[in-house]
C-alpha cells in the first residue's frame, strides 16, 4: 500500500483555489480506474488535488476561508421544493367532484331564481323567488367555507412538516477533520476540500475521492441501479458519490462536490426543472426497448449514462433514476396503506356506495313525485324557469345527501390526530418519520427487539477476563500478567478497533468517562486503560493509514481483523482478531499459557474452555470477546511453533484461510446492564397483549440471562430460546433449504429469544410472522435495529424503530420511527400514542356515522313521504361539514391515558367498527330518528307549533326549524357519548384534560343559537320561543340518558358482519395479492441471500427525513379518500411522491420498495 501523504498542503495563494468547478465535475464524471488516471493527468495525483484545494489529507482544512469556498464551490444544501401557495391549495381542495357538482347545481339554482324573479313576465310566487336565490347563495358560501378550511389545514400541516424536516436535517451530522482535529458537524456545513471520515453504515453526504480506506464496500444502487456492493480502493475505484451507502469498512475521502453540484443534486435539478419534468413524462410513455437500453446504460455507469457525469442528456434526464422491476413494484404497493388506513379506505368505499344509492334514489323519487303531481294531477304546463329550478333543487338535495353520506370530516380527524400525536411523541423520544407508523404502532401485537442499547444501557465495561490459563473474576493488575501477553493484547485491542472508538474524559468532575463510537470496543479500550496502558500512544505509532489490511466486522463471521507490518521486521506481519468467543475460539490452534508461551489448543481444549469459562460468563449475562493474533513471516524463518512461515505474501483477500491457526490471547467478559426501566416496560407490553421477543447476536446463555432479567422469560414458562442455526434447521425444508411457513408456524408462537442471529434471521422472523395466519389473529410486528444490515427487516416490519444514538444512517433511513434515546421504554410510549390515535379516530367515526345515518334516512324518508326533505341542503351542509370539522378538532386531540395499555391490541384483521361501536351507532341513530319523526308528525300535539308537514311553503317555519335544531342539539350532546368507545359509563371522565373539547362544544352551541335565531332565509330557519328551546334541550340531554340505556344492552346480541370484498376490482386485487405472496415465497431465498446489502435506494426509503413531502401527500390523499368509491379502489399514493433519493437534501421522490404485510383487506 502506498503511504498517504501527511504533510499539510496549503501552498496556494491565500484566498484562492487553483481548481475550477468544471474541472471537479469532469473528475467526478469518470469511473473506476479512469478517475485515478484523470486525477494524475489533470491535478498531478491526489496530493496535487489536495494542494490546489488548499487542504491536507491528515489535517484537513487549515485556513478560515470557508466563505470563499462557499462562494466558489457552493454549499451542501439543495433548495427545497417551493411550497404550494394558499391559492394552489384552495385549487386542490376544489378538485373534489362532489363539491364541483354542488357548486354547479348551486350556481344553476341561483341563476334560475334570479331568472324567475326578474326575467319572467308571468306571475310567480314572490316568496319562492326571494327564498330561492338566498339558498343558492348560502350553499355557495358553505362550499367556500369548506374549501378554505381544507386549504388552511393543508397549509398549516405543510408548514409544520417543513419545520420538522429542518429539525431532522439539522441533527444529521458527519465526521470531518479540520485543523488536525476530528469534528462532528452538520452535513450542511461540509465544504469542498473537507476531509471526511467514512465508516460502516454512513449515508454519504457529498461526492469525494478516497484518500485511504479499509475493506470499503459501497451500495451505489441509488444512482446506478446495480444491486451488488462495489468494492472501493485508492486506485481501483476511488470515487464516492453522495446518496450512496457504506456497507462495510471505513476510510477517508476528500470532498469534491457538494449540494447542487453533487450527483444527487444534479439529479434533483434535472427532475425538478420544467425540462426535466417534461422529459420524465415523455420517458414514461417511451417503449420498453428504449427503457431497457436506458437502464443498461445507467447500470454500466459510463460517462454517457446520463446524470452521473453531470451532463444533461437531450432525450431523457431520468436515466440514472432506474426503474424497478415489475415484482418489486407490486411489493411497493403493499405498504402504501397502514392497518388503519386500509380499514378506513374500505369503510369509505362501502359508505360511498351506500350513499350513492341513497342519493340517486332520493333524486329519482323527488323528480318522479314532482312530475306526477305537477303534470299528471295538477295539469300544469311546462315553465322552464320554475320547473327546471325545482328539478335543480332536487339534484342539490341528492348531492347533499351524498356529501352527508361520505365522511369528509374523517380525513381531517386523521390528520389532526396524527399531527398532534407526532408533535407530542417527540417529547417522548419518538421521532416519527412516517405518519402512518404512529397509528400502526397502536395495533402492534409483537415487538422484536435488539438487546444491546435497547434493553440494556449500552455502557459496557469489562468485568472479568481469562488470560494465561487463569480466570480472573475482577480485572487483574498488570503485574499479574506476563509481559509478552500484555504487549500483544494491548496492541491487538488498540489497533484492531475502529479509530473512531475512543474513551474521552468525563464532562463533569467525578463523572464517568465518555464512550464514543462502538461501545464494545470502548469497553475493550477501557480494559486496556485498567491494565495501566495508553491505547492512544499505540495508535500514534500505528495510525490508520499505516494499517496494512483491515477486515471490518461482519455479522456472519462476527469478528474483526487487522493486519500490520512490523516496522523492525518488514518481512513480518501481525494479524489481530477479536470477536464473539465461540466463533474466534474455533479458529484458534494455540493459546498463550501463564508464561506467555504458546500451547497447542485442539478441539477438546476448545470445548473445555467453552464449558468452563465462556458459558459461565455468559450465564451471568456477560458478553464474551476473544482476542487472538497470528504472526505471518514471509521469506524468513521462526522458532515459534505458532508462527506461519510463507515464501511469499498470502492472498490477503482470502480472509477465510487467513483466519485459521490463530493464537488465543484472552477472553474478556463485558457487562452491559439492563436498563432499570425496561422490566416495567416489558410488563406493560405483556399486560397490553404485546409479545416481546429478543433478537440478538449474543451468546445464547447471555441472551437467556438478559431475557430473564428483563422479564421476557419468566420462571415456569415453556417458551423457546433458540440460536440462529437451530432456528433455521427447524423452519427450513431439509431438501430444498427453503423456509416453510407451516414449519415456521410451529416455532414462532413460543419463540421468545433468538440468539446468535444474523440480519437474515431477523428478516425471516419478521417477514414470516407478518405472513403467518397461525394464532388467533394476524400479527402486526414492530422491530428495532441499529445496523446497516438491519435495513431489510426494518423495512419489512409494519413499524421499524431505529436507534437514534447507536443507529447507522442506513438503519435510520429504513425506519419509520427513530428512538432518540435508544430506550425500549420509549417504544411503549409509542404504543400508547398509537392506540390513542386509533381510539381518537374511531371516536370520531362513531360520532360521524351516527350523524350520517340519521341525516341520510331523514332526507330519504322526506323524499319518499313528503314533497321535499325536512332538512334543507344548507342545513345538512351545516350539520355535516361545519360540525364535523369542529367535532374532529374536539375528538381527535384527546390525551392518552395509562388505561390504553390495559387492553389487548386491535390487531390487523379486527373490524374497525366493534360490537360496542355498532351498538352505539345503531342505538343513538334509533333515538334520534324516533325523535325527528315524532316531531315531524306529532309535534303539534305537544308543542305550540304549526304542523307544516306536506305544506308547500317557501318561508322558513318554526316546525322545520324545531326539527333542525333538535337534530343539532342531539348531535352535540352525543359528542360526550362518542368520547367512549369501550362501554364506559362515565362519559365525562378525563374531560378536564381536554379543554379544547369543552371550548369547541360551547362554541358550536353558541353558533347554533345564533344560526337559529338569526339565520332566516340563508339557513331556512325561523326564531324559536323559549318553550320550543326547552323542548329541543330536553331531547338533546336525553341523548346522555339514552347512552346509559344503550350500555345496559349486551354486546353479544349485536351481529358483526364481516364484509366480503367487493367483486371485480377488489377480488382482482385479492387474487393479485395471493399471486404476489407466491412469488415472494419463491424469491425468499434470494432475498435472504442478499439481505446483507440494501436494495437500490429507489427501493429503500431514502427520503424518510423529508417528512413534509410524505406528510402533505398523506393529507391530500386523506382528503381524496371520500372519492374512493367512485374508482372502486382505495386511494393509492404514487410512490414517486412518497420517497426521496437522499436523506440529506434531495426532495424529489422515488419508488420505495417497502414490503408490507400481505394481509387480507381488514373487515369493517
């Protein structure tokens, strides 16, 4: 390996840079070996580039010339997509078909009313003309109010999500070297010329050239579409591109392009420009042959592959954004909707069809009766203005019935509840990246949790060790250890650890030292300090760029190795290895004894060491690490039996062969205590009906001990504790090796601990639990993860939790929620908030459906038995839209209570409307309909009011005003009943915690009083007397009493109809889902084999941090759910609007391959 130049290079004139931006663009346009060639020809090699950029490979940027760098090379920020203006949001709200029909009908009605009044010479009913135009105008005003409310809600939510996005981006940091010191800075502050430290799990924030690397592998699928990991090197392929993921290894790079000049910046600029959007649209219509050619060009990564080289192709700028294959697109669609969204969508479809039928029937009946009475009985001649206006009014009534039938307030309730909960969850250390994850967590039935850092404190300390054939229960003094072992052990730990792992002085006097980096390595470094040695001195002697070969930690071999060349003997190489004890011990053929001499270490010795030392340590809940070494002498000789003597250097890429014949130095036992709050949190989950499973890479004995301490395992319980190897044996076919769901179902139900597991094992566990139909109900699974290889499992889960502290960038990008404190108890809080969201939405749904049922039946009955509906169109709009908006505010912002964790989860397939809810909806509907029909037919017998039933009059009457007012007051008092969905009798409990409910209730009541007393023609109301108001209040308060009566009725008598899927599209969708499941079964092994690397960024959720994009689209989609029944399918969010290419700055969305549960559509 060539030594890296370490002399600070700043010979260029102060304040000037001898590299043009176009030169850097051309440099980044090259590929593989061409980069080194161009670098040498144009800049005189890497040292020349550093010199001309006024930076140093070892000390980084030295001068305070940051402002000039920004002016010349730009900043690492890509401008956000322009926010939609309020007028644009108003335009989107006006696209709702029902509102359009209502507006057209109201305009026609208004025009005909004015025509009747002013444009006809013939006589006409003066009161009819006066009332007609006011009602038409009032409907238009109501529509305007509704549109403004929707647009204002969208505008506020977009503003909120942009603020949240800014917060997330500000917390995304990266390590750079400046003035010789390693600093962690926000990615927005990275400049051209910065020296960045690159490590496993990083999402690269800028483009750059490798200065030094160790076994570096990168996933470039986000740009090239190539799924294979790319091995990088200083000479072979030194190019690192923004938006790509570091899957293995570490290194340093010099930044050569930031922000809009980086590869993701160029792509975003193309896609967001008018020309780019036009070309993208055209590309969507291009033939398959052209598309295939473009993809192949992009995969080749050549200069002409479109976006990668920074050039703008004439025909299609979307080349680098590679389309995904057909099967993956199918899988993408399956996580478009969360559990609750799927249920709400199906319910909206069913309600929509019912509402359409009732609306059409209402219009037909009204028109037929009008025609029979007017033309057949009364023999009236056709009068265009008068009769057409009446028909238009009937259409308005029908459209209004449709508006009432579809729950427009429900999307607002969903949005408000989610937005309110997301904001509050941040205070509980849950950073929600995907809104639907919030309510999905409320349905969780299983949690697959990591051990380290989630269930434990992740502050590790070495407490025992085995050195020189001696088991020390406490850390020994250095005088007790042989010097040869000490020297090798200290070097083996200091050098064979990530140099980003270090022990820093405590922040406060008397505090504990700070552990930075990998906590296991920090425990080993602390062990070195306990032995009285300074690991930093050794690292100064062996800096990173002098390490000959580094084999980074791998989850399969569970070890890390580093090769150095001894300075005093260049023919001698030392290979140091550390890793899981049982794994490394198997590769040891020698072990140093009490005198530091190697003794033969055969299989029987390995077994004895495991039984007598490793297992007892593990049974105490300690993590055991074996430290070993191997001396390789090339072209020389040795008197030591454990040295490997070779004629020439070995093949350093043959890692498997090199990691044999090791010499054991020590077994170090590390303690990672269980978090004090975790046992209580586990008990809360168990009481809440949630099964917690531990999935860890630790020894099975260590895992079992920790599981017992946490409460996952209880004495006397017959649950399974398996290692990954045994787990795979039980679930796979012995012949084909494929995972068999039937075999898996025999294991997972009783499985509580999966030890020595790989990311593939975690992925299989999560995906097949979701797929399983064993047990009482389908499972909703949450999973935690912190490593890059956890990405597929995090994506596959219904809710993926990434560690905010210990998690890699890749894990965070694949997650739905980030735990900012890495604490399991925060997951329990997420469950509570999720259940609260679910309950808040079902509370509003219970209230909404009661209003809808009553209003629809009253309107339909009026059409059948009267000449017109007792409720005017403007009155129904008031009841449905205005009150629903206020009610959604009142019911969707309830505070969660601990009682939420005292019941079982709803699960995936439980009907959205429970028996209790159905009983409440039917019971209160019966009461309200009974009161309305009584007032309609017999009010004059008890109340001082004229009976106007069947009388055609255009003046507002007290009779119909009394009916309208009573309906509104019954609805208002029913809001208190709607606050309880589980049969609780005290409907006022917890009201003191929701002051917003109280305020909104009184505001609505006051508005109703004003509307009745002063609404006149605009709302077709006549002022009521005090006695009439008392009767209205009597029937309204009666709702509270009736609610107690309903609660005495047993739930068992209420039938629950599990609605079948609609024929046609729904059945086709179900068949397609089954076919996809079969395809997924066939591809399972391929997925497991490749799970170590992430799919293309177009598959991965590489834009989760751009939360406002997802949030705004979610709001818009929710508002459009009311139109779903017209299309026969639930609303689907275009994947290209949901994801973005890079979590750093790119705002443009791409396809996201987020696999979701292949569940049947939930019953409602």
